[in-house]
């Protein structure tokens, strides 16, 4: 059968890598639809031998005849495949080779299956370069003839006499290395080969988001889309994975391009970059979100994880960030079924900051609008690229490992600059609940109630109480409860009454503001009732609630009162109340 020029399959071409002083030469092969003038053209012949367990040590052959003798002893041959391959590349217009010499060569690839106990475990590949052009090789194999006065070869349709010229054609061994597939790359990265990771989205393609994308892209873990509405600016290059040639381009596009270029097998012509906000109404992005299984929020903003938490259209979400000083990194990971979401995890994280020694300087330098001191748009943000790498590596590994767990997680890694050590804090996570009161949603977790009930038990038979800290979101009309404080020492407490004394306001209020960057604030009061009394308000309670409402109304804030009884908790907001039984 004579091939037409249009029916030729993709060709194997090689790009040479040459550097002065390097004695070995590297050729990188790839398949292409059309040959480039500068790319060496290769005719490759593949021969797969029968599987062997252990074979004798043999010298490399240096002629085609010697290679044929070696293969014949193993019940195989290279001559016939060479003939078939040469003929396959000849059209009715003759052999279409642009150039002779160094731009053209023949490569013989031997596949040697290695088995153990009858099971093939790997395929070794050995290559031999044939020291002859394709036309000359075909002529020595008696399948081509050269036209007179033309530098072109045609099929020998007359079937000329067989020649042994091919036996003396020189060959020399070459080291053949195949590019690893995704499973092999994961294995080399100490990841289970079949753990391909989630189909996910990285929201935020800044310094941290870009490094997470690069790490996971190099490991072939996950299939990611990148979402960011910002562009690369010159000051971003201090920490971003991009270079100066990317200035002015969208961050999502730059990160997508850089990650896709890491492994040639991973290049995907379909863009995975979205130059918009993760909260946008973009239909294509929303379709992508619905098909995704994991959202990595590294936008650094407080607003994004809160909005995501209130929506059922988003997949399981992890919010990760580096603290403003660069001394710590944080991971807030929702559970698999999203029963405990990032807004509750945020509140529980702040409670740990307020109650633990490490929380005193944890968020120092916070500007209040972002998880970190400022976002990447801020030219004045000072943060070491070394610390970004340290925390990005920690977060990348821990997010990957913990994403397979079903439980929600709050984790903090504190870096000690003097020693290089990292302290790890695994913060307990409690289930959360919510109720609606007077058009406000009050959200709390069992850890918050646990503190109140413990304070009540410790004070029995007397009543007790204290102030409540929480996060107020005026736009979404939510109050997320964070922490309950015990009664001040100057309080009056009896089995039937409680009058809270004055706190050292400079101490307790300023400490809360400094530790949480003003995010957590005073939201109301709590007190306990004695045994055999419910969680309903008394006359004194109604008076106190009215006073609180009047005081906080000046700042546009609701006033919350919580009553803890033996078996119930009462929530009261601006004269509206709900009692929740344990």
C-alpha cells in the first residue's frame, strides 16, 4: 500500500541540548504533526522482547548484524521491523527527508520486560543509534533504491536481490530514559501512586497560593483551577513564583501557565485560570465550583470564607494563611460533610488565641481586614520569602495529608526564628449550632457552651456570670460566639442572685482587641441559674437586657444575654428569646 503525504502519523523529533564542557549529548524527544527544520528527524523502531528474570551479562553489539545475532538468540529480530518502519515512511513521491546528516537518524528501542515469579514488574528500555541515514539504511536492507541524479529514495517495488550490507552498518548504544507518568511522579514524591488528589480550586493566586499550586503541580497531586482577580505587580516578585516578564498579567493566568509547564505530560491546552473573584457570578466558574470536590481558600480576606461558609454550593473548604509577622501558619479545614464550616472554625480558632499563651503575639501586626498583616496588593507589606516557603511547604503537605480525613481541623504551626524549630498546636474542634433571633443568626459551638457550664458548675450552689465575646457581621446579620469570661473577683454571688462586678476593662477588653486585631468584640452578658431553675428570664434579667440593648444600640449592635441552667441554655436578643435544651 502506497501512503499519501496526508496520511502520515505524528513524527518523533528531537531537540538537542548542548553546553560547552559537557561531554555527553542529550536529545529530548517529542511527537509532532509537522517537522521543524531545526529539529532532528528520527525514525524509531521498537522491539519488545519476551520477559526475562535473570539473563547473562552480554557485551553491547556495535553493528546491526551483531544486534540481530543477539536478538535471534532470544527468539526475536530487528531486521524485519526496520524494513517495515522504513517503508512506512515512504510515500509515492519518495522518501520525504528534508536534510541528511546530523539532522536525521535512526533509533532502535529494545523493550526488555523484567519479571519476578512470573509477574512482569518493570520494562527496561535500551536504545541503539544507527550510524546511517534513513535512505542509506533502507538501501542496505534492500527495500529502497536511490534514483539516479536525485537525492531521493523510492520503494524497491521490483524486489531486488537481498543484500547483507545491513550487517556491517555501525550502531552505538544510547541511554534511553522515559518521562515518568503521573503515578510514577507521585511515587517519586513519596505519595501513594493512585492518590491523584481532588478536582479542586485554589482561590487566591498570590505568594502562598502560587507556591501551593507549584508544589502540588510538581507532585501531580490534584487537578486544580486557579481563581484570582488581581494582576502581578513589580513588588509581588519579592515573594511570588512568577518573574519580571509576568508583570501586568493576571496572577491566575501566570500561575496556571507556570504549573502546566513543570511536566510536559501535564500541559493542558484548556485554561484553568479564572480572572475574577471566587464569589463572582461568572457562570463558567460557578459550573467549575459545582464539579469540584475541594476549595483551598488562600485569598487572605476574612470575607471570603465567611460567605463560602453560608453557601451550600461550595465544596469542602480549607482556609489557610500566614500570620502578619510570618511567624506562624494556620489551617482551618471543614469536615468532609461540611457540618462544621469555616465561620465556626474561625470562632474556635480565636477562642484558642484568647485562652492560650501562644495567642498573645500570634496575630501581632494584623490590620484587621485580612488574615495576614495586609494582602499582596499592599506595597508596604514586609514578609520574608524564606518564611513563605517554610509555611507553604508545611501547609501544602498538611492540607494534602489531612484532606483524606473526614474530620474538621484547626491547626497552627509556630516557627521559632532563633532555632528553626516549629511548634504545632492541634486545636480541638467542636460541633456547632445556630438559632435565629429577631432577624439575627446566633452561632455557637459546644466548646463555647462547655466553658459556660464549667463556670456554672464550679460556682454552685451560687450563681455566676460574665461577659461574652463574639464576631458580629452586620451585613449577614450574624453573631458568632467565641468566648465566655468568668466573673470578676468583685462580683456578688449567692444561691439566688448574681451581680457582676467590674472587669479591669483595660486588661480584658484591650487584650481581646490586641490578640484578635479587633475582630472579636464584646457582644453581651451571660449568667447562670441555680438547680431546679430553668433558663427563662427573671425580672432582673429583663431589666439588664433592656439596659444592654440601650447601651449597644448606640453602636448599632445587638445586645445578647445568655442564661445557663442545669439542662438548658437561654438565648435572648433585644427582648426576643429561645431556650435550647442540652
